[in-house]
C-alpha cells in the first residue's frame, strides 16, 4: 500500500515568497521557475539564476517530500519516508512514459 502525499498549501511554496509573483500550483517546476526568473530579471545561465534555481529546487523538494523539515530535524524514519515518496513519484512517471510510448 502506497501513501499518497498531498500537495502542501500554496503559501508554503518557494514561489509564494516573492512579491508581485503569483504562483500557479498546477504548473511544472521548470515553467514556474522560468516565469519567476523572468519576473525577477534573473538572466538564464548567470550565477544568480543558477543559485536561485538550486534554492528553489531544494525548498520545493523539502516542502513536497519532507514536510516539517524546515522547522525540525527529521527522524531517520521520516527521512526514509520522504526518499521513498520521491522514488515512488519518479517510478510512476517513468512507467507512465513507457506505457504511452508503446
């Protein structure tokens, strides 16, 4: 039996931290980051762009797969659950692509 991980509230998203930027919870990460970078005048390939993208990825993964990790240290069991959920999500995506390509 697999545990369903619910999306966190939009207010916890990294993208919600920026004024004058309205996140779209249904958009993929790359699309949202591209919109955010454009709104903040971050030049693709620049050091600032790369640094901000790394921060955004780290925070989005933490919010989605390791809830509570921003405020407390996670137990080994909680970390394991997060990694399992992350792997499960990747496996489902890969399987769905294979099925569509047949």
